[in-house]
């Protein structure tokens, strides 16, 4: 049994979930809030272990400032809650199917009513925190919940749970390291598959097989974001996926992917040149690599995220380069459509102090007109130098 599997034992996770829920309640109490409605699937997983592709439907964890949290899902998904969540069955509820996709009633009406019945939501005047920036909490859900709790003041949770996730426990660090092993395997397959004449879709098929397979000791999981593969002229544009066209000799391809284990993500990016790279690409790769070196050197406990950004920016400026977008963000649990935690960013305006247990994707995309270079590292903040979670050769990869 691997370290990651040992730390993911149900009894270990149940105790950890209980501790996490207690921390949420402590924050609610400090803010004078009476309950939190959790809808982000990554936060549901973090607090209960619930894990299913059901997040396209209304679902929530209802956390009162005092008392027990209750998980509410679509009725057909409640059994999935029994299989994956560490909550007891009596605290997992399923709303009836006839609430699904109706214009005259809404699942959040049932969720609000059941929440009041079990004491997880207030029945009178109260302050109720909601994840207002979560991807799967719709405006109609907000209106339906508010109409059912007319005496409650609805406020933004300000990513309460997301911020609690920023510093990883020992259990989570083991899972991040396991995900990193999957990343190394998937990126190795990606780099080896990028050859002139290969169809982009076939390259991605091999990457996705590697992501799902993982390693002989560690199974992979589906990523929150599909592999991204800008190539040729499109390499100057981030977040493009793939087409059926073949890769061409003389062009470069940027590939960004993540290895995943038990929903923990370790992203990684590399650039592959099919043939000798143009001078501008080689020079940008060299300067970016030096900037990465300085950024990693700055990632020590007590430094700030702004310090890391400044170290990179100063270095590439000496080569006449600049980068407007942030150079990284906090990572951990991920569900579609994003593997970031939506909290800490590596940029000039962010002054978060680095603490051991934080994990970041340091992503350095240099997107130019009709060409680009991208490289990244996922790192764990330690008591000393940062630990690379997916150690692979850095720099521009060149295939003959």
C-alpha cells in the first residue's frame, strides 16, 4: 500500500473531515455568521469526501455555526454520497427527481426546506454565507434560496473554505506527491508523442490514457482541465486544446496538463520544438528559465507572493521581456472547469506570506504574436527550498 493510499484510509479521512468542518465553524463564529452553504465540488470533497460527476445539478453541504453539517444531493446521487462521503447516512439527503429542470419549482426550494428541518439552516433572522463565486451556484439558485429564507441576510463567504485549503495537511501532501508521479508519467508520454506528422488528437489520446492509467502503483483520475496543446502559430495563445491536424516539422507546441490522484492536481507545462528552434524562441526559453530559477529561489517561508513575482519580473526584464499576467496560483483539489484554488496568486498585488504546506503552480507563459513559449513547475513550500512535485528536465525540448 502506498503512502497516499494509507493516508486516504476512511478512518483517517473521517477524522480529518471532522477537523476541517470544525475549522469552518470557528471561522463562521468569528464572523458572526450562522451558517455556510457550500456548493463548490472541490470544497464538498475537502469537507466530506463526496466525489461524483453530479456537480452540474444543485447540491450543497449545509454547515451551521453549531451542530452537524448535512449533505443534500439529487436523489439518484444520494447513494453516491453514501459510498464516498464520510458523513453518516442520516446526514445525506436526496431531493426528488421531479425538481430537476423545471421552470416553476427549483431544487433549492427543497434544499432550503430540508436544511431548516434538520437544523442546518436558520428558521428566523440570521446571516447566511454563500459561495457566490462558485462555478455551479447559479443566479436562479441564489434567488430560489433567498425566497425560501426571507429573514436571512445572504452574504458572500469570500471563499472561506478555499482559503482553509491553502495550507495542506500531511495527508494532502502525500496525495499531492502521488499526483506528481502521475504528472511525470503523463508529461513524459506527451513529450515523446509530439512528433512531426502525428495528429494532435492522437497525441492527446495518448496523454489522456497516461493520465487515467497513472503509474503501476498509483491510479490516475480525470483532470479538471483537458490537456492543452497550442501549436505552431496558435502557440502564442493560451488555453487552446487540440484539433485533428498533424504536427509539422519546424513548429513548436506548448503542452499543459495535470496528473491527478484522488482529485489532487499537479499541473505541468513544457514546450517542444520539432526541429531546431528559431533564435527568438531559444532566447525566450533561456530567459524564462533564469526567471523561473529566481522565482523558485524566492519561494521560502516568510517571503510573499509579491516577492516571488518580483524575482521573476526583474530577471526577464534584463532580457527585454515582460509578462502582464500572474505567474502562478495555489493548487490542490480540482474539479472542472479549474484546477486552481481561486485564492493566492503569484503577482505584484498579492502579498500572501508563504507558509510550509502551500502548493503552487508556477506557470510561465510567454505568449507572443504567432508564437510562444510555456514552462511551469508545481511546487510545495517547505521549511527550506521548495519541493518540485513533478520533477522533469526543465527548458525547451527539441526533437530532431
